[in-house]
C-alpha cells in the first residue's frame, strides 16, 4: 500500500511538471494528505525503480522518426494521426502543431524524478548499514538525469561545435525539483558540461554489478559517457570510457544460437540477453508499426548473405521488407545500452586514433558472433584498407532502430567522407535533409515556448 501511495504521489508530481510555470494557483494546492511523500531511502529508491517513467519510453522517438532507418508509403503517411510523426517524417519546419511532444515531456519527467530523489537524499542521515544504498540511489538519480539531458541535447540543441558551443543555445538544465521555476536555455557548452558532470559523478557511485538490468551500474554510466565524448569529438576519452565499460560488461550473443526464422528471434524484454548493459525501450510509434514500416533495400543488401543479422533483423511481409530484430523481442523498439555498441565505439575510436589493427581486432570480436559459424573471415588491414569506413558501415548495420542513427548522422555529417543527404518521397513530392541542415535540431514544443518564453530553434 505504501508503494501504491508513493506512485500516486508521483503522478501528482508529474501533473505539476506538465503545467506551464505561470499557473501559480494550481501549484499552491496541497496534495491529498493520505499520500505518502517520499521521505525514506526506500521511498526514494521506489521512485527510481518506477519503470514507466525511468526506463520505459526513453526520448528517442523524434530521432527515429527523422532517421533513414526506414521509409513508409504515401498511404501510410496520410493516415498518421500525430502531427509529430507525420511532420517529423518529412522534416517539416512546423512539427508538433501545438500538441505535446513526448520526447520533451518524458525526459523532463525523468529529470524531475531524479531531482526529487537527489533533494530527498540530501535530507537523510543514512545509518552505516544504509550508506551503500544511499550512494547507489544518488548514483542512479545522477545517471538518469545525465542520460535524459543527453537525449534532449541530441534532439533540441545544435550538434557540438567547439568554436560556437559557448554561444549556441542548448537545453534548459533543471537541477532542482521546483516545478514553478521558469526554465532558461543554457549554452551547448554548458549542456555538455552538465551531462559529463552528472555521469562522472554517477559512475563513481554506482555498483559494478547492478542486481537487475533495469538499474544502471558503472558500465552503463561509462557507456553514456562514451556517447557523450563521441559527440564532443574526444576519441581518447570515448575510448577510455568504452574500455572501462567493457571491463565490466563484454558478453556477446552468438547469433548462431538464435531461431532466426521466429517472428521475434530475441528474448522478450531482453530477459537473458547477455548484451544488455542497461534495459530501456522506446514508447510505441504508429509510424513504426511493423505492418507499416519498410526497410531500404539498399541497406538490406549491404548485409553479406552469411551475415546472420540479415535473417535475424528482417522479414518480408508480402513484398514489403520490414524489421523484426528489436532487442525487446516484440514489436516495440529497444533503446537499451548494449555491449555490441561498446565494441563498435571502441573500434571507431581506435581507428580514429591511428590504431587500425587494434580497431579491426575489436570489430572482429563482434562480427565473429554475427556470421554463420565458420564463415567469417577476420578483417585485417590487408583486406580492409579503410578500417574506419568499415567500422562505421558495421555500426550502421548493427544499431538500426535503436534511436542512435540520428545522433550518428549529426556527428558524421561534419566529415564530408561520411556526410549524407536524407530523402523522402511522399505523394509525388521529394523532401531532402542535407548534412548540417538546421532541421537536425527539432523545434522546442510550441506549448513550452508559449508558456515559458524560451527562444525557439530556427528551422
């Protein structure tokens, strides 16, 4: 009953979070006195374990909607009910048309939970027996806040550019649980500084081996740090973070053991999947329902016929090639942190730092478990002269429909070798998203701008 009241209190908290800051009268209302306001370590941990907020429905929807992982037909596009999906698919200048944007709302809900926990922990005097649990709760809260800030930055702030980051507008950095505080936009430089600060502090506090994959450990914090350093172009630090994560989580799933003809070859909800470093998923998007989404045949043909991902990830529904390879093990998309990504990030950093032999060795460790047994020929600098290009190609094939492609496009577009113009064809009209276009930054939700006065992103 106590946990039920904690979650009911949390729903009240979320209602407050969704209000414009100017609605003072509602903010002055007191919650039902029968509700339990989180005040003990157990209460605060219960908030962190509230999956519907903390790890289900992460803020990767716009990233997937705008990516080149898929396409839909004109007929499907016309029937999409949400403007966020319909307009986002063609990278329109106006996206949400005044409707709530879940990527924004859900991320700031997680941040509100994290800040509530952090402030609650400061009021506690843990006993010696509670000290370790107190540290872990603080580490979890910092991880969730840092990761939520990172997700928001990939959508609503410009890609990091060292020459302009101090002036480029970033995201609001809410560091307290005061829902009445009027938000302001910090710079991109300040945004990434806060992300690093949160994740570094989390890494120091989190356990090496979390008891369940729904709780982050040190490896998860290091993995998101590596993602952050990739965006900053700091490959030395990204390599160090990735190597540190792999010291704790390095197991790979051998795709030879999968039933690749099954409707969903991977374990449901990631249960028993040794590659899951931290479990999370993406809330359902109508545009990405399996019966609607289609995979580009050029991408499909890039998989070698002996590459088991070709069978494990894709299937034909009539003449439509679609995706079944989610690590959720069902129709929903996974945004989990995985060891496969760690190997690819490590290999990329090694290649960028002038270590092609080491980079290909790292990549071979992954690919040996993706190809038919005995069929994989290890890559060397002799048969793979451009190690970086091959690694990025494998990253593309391994991590599709994980919410990662958008942030990869944003950073890779800075290099003419890997820049790409995205194209949609709808109702006889061609839509393009060139490299480094302002539309790689999504607009802040209209209702947020109207309520807070935050400056809008130019489109």
